[in-house]
C-alpha cells in the first residue's frame, strides 16, 4: 500500500471575531495549527517595508512557521529572506566602495566576482603556482581568470596585492573551521597571518586599505580570543569620519560582541548594538539578538543623541514579548515620524492579533487563554487611543497610517461602526500609499462580513463587487497582498459558523493558500491543486449531501455571479464528483444507492490508468484475508474490479440465505472485502480519496460516517455472521482467527480499545485446529503474542470441538 504524508497543514489562516467561546471549542475543524499565528495587518504598511521582519521577532526567532498577512509573497522581508537580502545589500555596499576606490576602472560585476565568487582555495592554489621570487605578483593563470586580478596586476601596488592575498587566506581559514566551535581552528596559521597584517598596517599609507586591514586584524583577534587587541585596533584605525563605510560598522559589531561578553561594559555594548542596528541593515538581526537591556538606565545615560535614545527604546521594545506600550510611547516622544516608531506600533498591533485572534481562530482556546481575553482587549483599546491621539497631532506626517491603525484596532475590539467611522472621517493628506489604501479597503470588507448575521444573497452580491475590486486592484499593484484569498478564508470561517459546509469548503479551498506544498505532501499520483484539495476536503469532512449540492450547482444552466466566483478556482469533473458521492454512500453501507450514483459514470472512467483508483486497486478484495491466504491457495490478484462491481458483489453475497451450504464461505468473503476496503487493507482507495500515515494517531474516526474504516467493525460483523452459521470446527476457528486479527490490527495501530482478553502468560489448550494454524503461520508475530490478548481468541478457547 502506498501512503502519503499529511495532505493538509492548516484549515483556516484568517478570520476575525470576538464572540465568546466555550473552553476548547474549535472554530474550524482541521489539523492542529498550534505553530501558526493569524494576522490581517501587513507589517509592510510601515514607511520602511525592509523593517517588516522585526514586527514580531519573538515568533520569528523562537518558533516555526508564520502565516504572514497576504502570504509570504506579499511580505518578502521575513526572517530568512530578510537575512539573505540584507547580507546581499552589505556585499553590494562593500563592492561599491571598492569600485570607487579603483576609480571606476572596473565594473561592479568584475569586483563582486573577485570579492564573493572567487573561491579562496582556488585563489590560493593558483597563487602558489608562481615562482618564489615573484611573491608580489599574481600568477598568469589567476590573472586570466579574474578581471580584478588582471587590473590590480597592472597597477603595480604591492600593498593592494598583499591585502588581496591576506583576505583570501583569512577567508580560507575561517571557512575550514567549525563556526560553532573554535576548537579545530588553525591557531598557528592565524597567528602568522596576524603578523602579516600588522606588518602591512605599519607600512601602508593607503587609508582605504588600512581600514580593511584593521577590520581583518579585528576578525583574526576575535578568532584567536585576543579581545583587548580588538578594542586597541578599533580605537586606533576607526573614527567618526569612517562611519560612512560599511567596514566601520562591521568592525564595530566585533567590538560590541566582545563588550557584550563583559558584564561591566554591557551598557556600552547595548549602545553600540543600537547604533549598528540603526546604521547597518545587514547587521540588524544580530544587533537585535545581542541587545540585552539588562542595564538599560545606564545605557540611556550614555546616549549622546535623540537617535541613540530612540534606538534604545526601540530595541528594548523589540525584545519585549509582552506589552511594550511604554517603549512605544517613548519612541513616539523622541521621534513621532520615524519609521521605527511605526515599526514598534505595528509590532504591538500584531501582538494583539496573536493574543486575541490566534486562540479563537485556530481552535486553541482554553481557560487560560480565555481568562486573558479581557485584559488583551483592554490593551487593544489602549493602543487604539494612542494611535488616534498620535494621528491627530499636526506634527505627525503620516496621519493616514495612524488612523488606519486605530480603525483596525476598533475592528479587532468588535466596534465595527467605530472602525468604519474612523475611515470615513479620515481625510487623506496624500500620505497614504497603495498598501495603506488596500488595508483600509480590507477593514471595510472585514467589517461588512462580520457586522451581520447570516450572509444573505444580497450580502453575497455586495461581496462579489468587493472581490472584483480586489482583483482589479491586484492587477494594477501586483506587489500588494492578495487580499482576495484572505477574505475567502474569512468567509470560509463565517460559513462554517453558519453551518453552510459546502460554501465553507468552496471558499477555503478556492483560496491560493495551502495548495503548493513540498513534493512529499502531494497525494499520489495527482498534483495538490485547488480542485484536488476541494475533493479531498469534501471526502474528509463532508457528507454525500454536500457533494450532491455541489453537483446540483454545477448542473444548473444559470448561476449567480457569486456562485461563479466560488467555482472559478476549480476544474471540476462531474464523473469524479459522482464517484465521491457514491463513495460517501458506499462507506455508509448504502450499497444500492451508491451503485445508482455510479451508474452515471462511463465504464471507461474506472479503468483510466492515470487515475489514483487504478494505481492503488491491485488486489481482489474478496479473496485476500487478514491472514493473507488462509481461505484459498489460489492467486488472489485478479483483473481490476470497479467500485460498482465491488458494491454489486457485496449486495449479492449479503443476500445469501443462512441455509445455503456456502453461506459461511460467502460471509467470510464479505468480511475479507470490508477488511481490504479499510484503512488496514490493500484496497482502501475504494472507500477513500486520500491516505495519511498520521490518520490513526490524530483521530481514529477522522472521516465522517466511516464505521468500519478504522475500527474494522464491518469486517468483524461479517466474520461473526460466518462463525455463527459455520458447520465445521475448522471454519469456525478460522472465523475467530480473522476476528482476532481485526482486533489485533486496531489495537496495534490505534488507541487501546479496552480489550479484555487472556493474559500473555496463559497457556494454550491443546486444540487440533489451533495447532494447525499455529504451525502454518508460526512466522507471524500475532500468533505467539497478540492473538492470546484478543477477545476473539478468548471465545475461541471456549469453543472445544
């Protein structure tokens, strides 16, 4: 049997409501989303989107996956991508400084290639091929490889060529050591290299090279653990005038790191990290992480400018996983128009989203969480008041940003009329960019959806107009969040609350969320498209009436605009839907009704080699038994039986009369079929559209109306029927063995079902048929251990033919 991993990671990522809920009540059925945070407000709404990765750093650094507003595509500055982009920005800044130093004689690409794309080992190997008396020159081989090397060779600058060699040597030594441990570093080579750098620093008169040599000296001293020398080198070769170079901030990061390891200089170190954060984007993640704030008041006394103070309050706020209202107010006071002020405000708002919405919308509500709801809502009101007051100040430039924040906080508090009023009263002063305008539109739509009872037909017509607006907006501004998908998920939640399962499934599966998983999450052999997601969702969560309603909607010649909008993401095949509808009835044992539905499907459908059904249906389910061959020695693999053929055969077998001499045999075949059509068997696809190894551990009755699929009750009932009418002892023993195997299967794979069988230490009574089966199946683990614990074996031992 082929299995695949979890088919769906999450059920709903966005929804807004503050209605009280009972402890433990889930708002939307689905897999455990405890690793996710749910937010609508896009951190990129700040005036500097590059700061967005810091909006909720406690989750970014300490937890797993984050669902960003508008999906990751609309927020490129998440943790991992931000680090890559800022690292690249640092490389570009360094390359540009080199290009300027070389008086624009070389292109950016040529310099970048040598700095970051010329492997140190390759460089050193080529350099070593030259003769000893030409140590100040590069080999011809190396020069042929690099435009930068050829140019430097022509300049005839010994100190520049010596620096290039030193930098590659250090790059090589740094790369060959374990970054998490200095134990395997080549300390002797580092000391030799340190002497080379010192000698070159002593004779070089080139200010550009001296700063870079000093930086390399600081790196070497840190690797050697010579911390006092780091401060000495930095103080001697770097000053305020050199702050325009990226090398200054890179060197300062090493100095700050050393200071951070010394308790007495922690206040000074924190101030240095603040300055690095504000001036060196590529070091921001490191600066935020290294900032301790343990002696904050002393650091504040060392601050020499308002920018220092702003940075101190900012990093203290970014590292505060609780309520950072005081830090926000302090930042507002220092600089009301700073991008950092907006950053901290967004972060506080996102916390409120996380505290209020995540537990409600992910089914994580508990008495602990609910006990904090009142406090969290009060904090939302306080933040709203702060944003309103700040946005009304004449000195504030981006008034639209702050009033949009206030409107959104009112929405979170369930004050829908206030949220709309704030947007209506907001007279845009030109400071609202396209992202903010879209956020305001989002607030209006959310308020429309939530500030009403059941979504009526008229409401759906209005929603259709809203979605059309969002589609047009997305075409004109492709970099903005795909809010249509967010609202489809919000509607999915709303429809689910109203008990409208089909519309909930269509809106959820019609969004672009959670369709592009890694290859090991795909069903086999089909791609996990929105259409397949809908079919699997209907199979796992729905009933036949839901599938029939979808079929009726598809068959109607005239559809409403909103229905067309719901159906647009899918490419639905009537045959597959009829297959699903019949399957849902089949597993409810409504066999005649299932066959009548399947009769609408052309016969060729069942034998399509590309279909999942033909891929997984490789056995004749009526023959293969739980003991794999005890019934017959013939080859049980036969030509593929279609689902209607299986159902028709079951109907025929179950109509057998008890007086028929073959009645017990027929009921055993029925049992075999239900066993093989179950989660444990070789033909499970006939009852299901998907399969997951994790099903049993999550919920033994995950699929609705699946009696017998996990607990094997249908198979045991059939075997028991055969046992009751069997005419000879051997047949009765085999029936009991089959029942025992079913019980053993369920207990082994699923939760213990409270079997009260015999203890493992109890001996077997002498019995001819048991000894025969024991001899025939002595290699099976269940003969010697598990069988004697099953209630079916207890019954067997009572039966003494």
